């Protein structure tokens, strides 16, 4: 056991390795342990205003929209998201800027000193460190992404002023349940009595609605309480909320539905952003690994889609943006995902598959992906299996011809491997 004195010389890498060894489970849902340590750290309320964002898909882009619009409006903003792609520092941003290694090391040391004998998972330890860092910055607004589920996720021990659920899909079934009603109840756990509770799922599970009504949250649903739509002739899009509507908003690189969700959250603030700030924030919002055009020759598109809900949206965007391209798909997934359901959304578009295993204990073998594709009617000779994501990606690049699009998807780890290769 290292002493606190020895830990003062640790690098960020040393600390991250330490976090990985602290708990007997990678995921251990529950708020009791983290709440105890948060109290000792005085990190339960990291900012004057807190917005939490939960959901199966769309969390990251909603957080980024909120951050960029608020910054354009002159507010000081902290954001916390996970996971990261390359550098752990991606997880915490203060006014759009990542903090230093030294900042994170100081935060980890503070958590280590406060936790005593309490065991924390990697995510719990990192969440406490992020909240400690944000609290020290004294920002106007903290935008916090819920990691998994909602009700028992570590971030949910913070008391939000506004809570968002972006979508409810089938994911993390080992922890959240295998149907939308069970998962909807878990997501609804981020809502608070008497406070704005936004739901951006167009068909919200009844369990979510019932829970919001039971605790008397101010439930605001897309299509009922706010809406968005594309305007004709490429005139942009419009957002409608009672007493706060906009027409001809600029198109964005991230999903418009998530932009509307961000605006519905901002509509709950005592001081709403100006239209000019909204336009600027929408145009500046970017997020790695979300329909990201990574290369032009050949055309390479990266997307972290890893469940049917996200894969359906990805397929729709491929049809709209690149209808003339032949698609070569590099795919690696985690074993606890709905592999068949995810692949089924994209099989009509993909001409050739480059399959790879995902590293780590949760990774799915390429043979499992291949079997799922064959059950979906994909010919065996339209597939190739590789020993790594990098090898699959490099082979797809080599094979790509004029008019081909190389699509890389299936997991954050899939995109991370390509980032690391390309440097």
C-alpha cells in the first residue's frame, strides 16, 4: 500500500492504474459508497446550477450543445463526460478547455485521502475527482453526463436543477433490464421532485412517465411540450417551446434532436441564452466519433454506434449524406451489447464486413459477429475476420476503391483504436 507521501509523486498514468485496482468489480451500481466520500470531499454540489444528462444515446452531443451555447452566452461552464477516447483529460472540461495532468493528480489525491477504507470503482473514483475539480472552479453551470442507467449511477448522487433523459433503448441489459419499461424506470431515477424533468424519447416508457408524475417532477416531453422540425428549402430548422421559439436555426454537425433537447433544458433557466448565443453554440458544437469524417481519400466515417437505436440513426444518416457510396464496414463490439440487433440496422447498406475482436474481458470475438451476420442473411464470403481492430481497418483502407466509404463503428474502443493508430 503506497503512502500518501509516495503518491504525491505519481503521474496521471500511475493514478489511473491505481484506480483500476481499487474495486473487485468494474461496474458496481449504488450510491451509498460514493455519497459517503462525496460528503467528506464537500463535492455534492459542484456548481450553482447543475444539469444532468442521462439516456441510452445522445448524451454526449446534448452535453456539448449545452456547453457551447452557454459559453457563447458568456457563462462559465464545466462539463463531465465519459468514456474518453485517447486521453483521460477529455472527461473534464472547464469553459471548453481540458485540465492538466497535475490538476487530475491533485483531484485523485484528494479523493484518496477522503475515501479512507471505502472501496470505489474506476468510474466512482473518477466521478468524485471530477466533481472536486469542478467545485474548485466555481462555475455558473455544471453539465454532468450520467454514465450508466440513472437511478444508481455515481453521478446521480448530485442534486440537479434540471434533469434530461435523451432516449431510452435496450442497452446494458445485465444491469438495467431487458426491456424499455425496466430501463425507463432506471433512467427516470435522475428526475427530482418539483424540478424540470426533460424526456426526449418520442415514445417514453410508461414507467418513466409514472415515476416523474409520482415524484411530482415537472415533466417536459418532446412532441408534447416542445418540438423541432426541419424547415423547407434548406432554411434550417425550428424549435418550439411555449414562450420561447426560434425559426431558421443553423444546421449542425450533431443530431438536431439533441440540439432541441439542449434548448428545452436551457428554456428552464431563469436567464435564457440569447438567440445569437444559440446560433453560435450550435455551429461550434463538435464531438469526436459521432458521424465524424475522419479521412477523405478514401472517405472514412467514424461513429460509436453500439446498440440498435444508435445504429438505426447511423444507417439513416448514411442514406441521407452519402447515398452514392459503397460501404465497407469495420466493426468490433462488446459482448454484452445487442449484437444482432445492431448489425441488422446496417446490413442493407454494407457490401463488405471487416470484423475484429474488442480487447478486454467484455470484448466480443469476431466469430460471434460473423455468426450474427450469417443469421441475418449476410454471405460468409462478404466477411473477413482479423486479429485486431487495427488490422481490420488497414485492410479496409487497402481494399477501398473510388466510390467506397469505410465505416468504423461498434464501440468506443473501436474508434479509440483507430485514433491511436492515426495519432
